[in-house]
């Protein structure tokens, strides 16, 4: 669930939720990377795609 604008009072955060156990698994702070409003997030073939308001779609790569 993406939120925020990448600003101090509204940081760019993604909350990673486990829907089976209904628990918060992780919090990713992307404030240094994404300064636009996050609209939605989706997954395709193991990659995460974030739709933003102003920067288009951003792909997250996991190392």
C-alpha cells in the first residue's frame, strides 16, 4: 500500500502487508527516490510496479 509525496511531512512509504496472516511485514521508505504521489502498486512476474502521479510507472528491482 503506497502513501506519501516524498516530503518530510508526507514521506513516500510502502507498507508491506501479509494478507493471509493480516500482519504488517515491512515498511519501505522511498522518500529519497520517489518525490511524486504514489497512486497504486501491483506485481507482475515477481517485480513491483508503482503508479505515480507525475512520474508514470516505476519498477522496483529487488537484489
